[in-house]
C-alpha cells in the first residue's frame, strides 16, 4: 500500500514506461511531477525485470555483515530452553565465553524465536512467577504515596451541572479553544499499608518541592495517630519522586520505587484512588474547584474515622492504630 502523497502507483509506473517508449524521459517526468532519476529508475527496472520490476521491493538489506551469526542464535535458543535464563543472564554468559552481544540483541532474538515469555517455553504454559500479597507487618512499615490528576472544575460548575450541549458547556468549550484551559488539580495521597489510614491534599502541581512539603504534613498527620517512624515509603517513578531531595527529605529509612509500568506494586494507594473517585470526586455535582477541594478535607475525617474498611474488619482504618478512635478525633481536624 502506497502512502497518501505517493505520485506513482503500480498503474502509474506502467503508464510512465509506456510514455517513455516514444518520448524523452525528462519530458515525461516533468509532466507527471517526478524527478528524472525516479522515472529512469522505473524504466530501467521494467527493461530488466518486466512487470515484476514495477512492484515495490522489500527494504530488508541484501547483506548484513554485523548480524548475529546462526551459531550464536542456536546457542541463545538452547540456553533459553534448557536453562530458562533471562536475556540479561544469557548476554552475560555469552560475553564471558567470548561472544560479545548486548542484552537488547538477545531480547530481540528471543522475541523473533517466540521465546520472550516464560510461559512460551513451559510445556504446560505455566509461569515461574506467583502473585504475592504486599503485607505490612505494623503501622508505619510501608506508606504508599501517589498522585491522582483530575481536571479542574470551572466556577459555576462544568457540564455535569449544566448538561452536555447546554449554552454554559459550549461557552466552556469555546474558552478552552481560545486557550483558557481550566487545568488540573493534583491529589497527593499517602496511605499506611497496615491500617489503611490515609491523608489526601488537593494541590496545584506535582513538582518535587510540592511533594516534599506534602510528605512533611503527611508525616505530622501520621504522628498524631501514633505512627512516629516510617520505615519505608513506596512510590511510582514520577519525576517528583525521582528527585534526590525527595528521597533525602521524605523522612523514611528507605524509599522504594516500584518497577516501571507496574502499578500493582503500589496497589494499596491505587485502590484508594479508586475509592476516592467513586465516593467523592464523582459522587456528586460540584460548583467550583474550591468547593471540591474543601470537601477533600472532610473526606480525610470521613474515610479514617467513619467509613468501614474491609481490610480493617469492617471498621474505620484508625481503629487498627494504637491510639484508636476517639470522639474528638472523629469530629475535628
């Protein structure tokens, strides 16, 4: 299939050859809007190969002097099938034996052979990885941190208030087209992995300095509930969490970043993001962003002291902490 701006299709090349039999190639090329070199290429191919010469050729090179040799490919396949080694392990073993090859090249060869997945080489289609639960042994053992980005609500409410297709909704769309975008609000959340105690703030950005300031306030919040020492903070690989200052100032003994593109490793706070979306962010109609941001403060009290959580035995998360829940804590921030 030719691209949309191609000047010649197969039929066009055939007409080009027919015209060039009685007229100069340069004149025909000018009429058809192509270069003389391009016209000569197709005319010469037709003279040598006939109709087959008018078809496109594969872009694969005829010779690849630096391609991986067949002996090395066979050795890679044998190591994968018999030892079940990863691409990195195979690359290291081959380099130690004198065959220089990169991890990426081994990965491409395994994918071409259909052996890139562990289950592809197991007779039963099984996997050597078993799902395991991430269990916190005590309060403060693991605190999961994440940021949820939500669209800002314009003053007076968005389309959920006025309805899709209404004049107010169309005016908001025209404002977006003109460049006056509403922007985003960033919900920074920290969840204790043992008790599910959570602290959330609606902030204006996701910069490193903002994340550090949030963690300072989150640590103070946890300290009032008896979690005075955080052993491990678990985050994703966002730019604010990769900053050296965040790791230094987060106040934990260890900062653990999950594997890239693996949100299940930070599943407790991801599940919390789903809860707050279903029960707060989109549970009712908001008339402004300030209206919803103020509700986040009330949400912290409701979630921690009133809302039953299955992980806490259908009790509020604060009930699993040494301080417990008092009527003062449940009523005031």
